């Protein structure tokens, strides 16, 4: 892979990261709004608001962080790639290795939360509060897992492109 091809791959990677982070922010904000509506309601499903707020706020924070830093980060990496491809490769592979290692942790946590939520829907069918808490947990952990699976796949593809540079 030549430098121009890698530059295109890097641009595509960061563009997808930015758009997914925007979607993440929107989902997080929607979850918080839904939780606020549930808080004000007399619904027996108010238990759902806890995972919606907690995980929704995580989505907003993580999504915002990624969204607002991506352009500067991609620009700095593009400059580094043009000036010193070897330094870019070394630094970017180290950064991406850490990111990919973190995905293993994120997936484990999300799968555990998803399984716990599913299990709770069976255990607490007769308790509207706990049942709705479980449904909220299933909803949010599944959303996080799916988003991270796509992000992990993009990251692995990007790493393969970097590894073919030199």
C-alpha cells in the first residue's frame, strides 16, 4: 500500500469514527430524554430510566469526545504520515493496539450487561420496576455492543492498512 492509499484509508477510518460518534451522541441524548419522560410519568416501567441515564450519559460523553477531537487528530496524523511515515507507523500502531485491546474489555462488559439484562427479564417478569430496568439494560448494552463491534472491525481494517505501509 502506498502513502496515498493509506491516507485515503485513514481518512475513511476517521470519517466513519466521527459519524458513529455523532450517532452515539444522538442515541445517548435520546436515552436521557426518554429517561426524563419516564421520571415524570407514573409508568410502572420507570426502572428503565436508570440504565438509560447512566449508559446514555456515557454515550454522550464518549461520542462527544471522539466527535470533537477527530478532525484535529486526523489532521495531525496525516501530517505525520507525510513527514515521517516510519514514525507515523510506529506511533499509530501502538495507539491502535491499545484501542483494540480496550475493545476486548468493552465487549466483555457489554456482553455481561446484556446477559444480565436478559436473565433479569426472566427472573423479574412479575416486578414491573426490575423488569423495565432489565429491558433498559438490554437495550443500552446491545446498542453499545453493536457500535463497538463496528468500531472494532474498522480499527482492525485500519491497522492492516498501516501494517502494509513499510
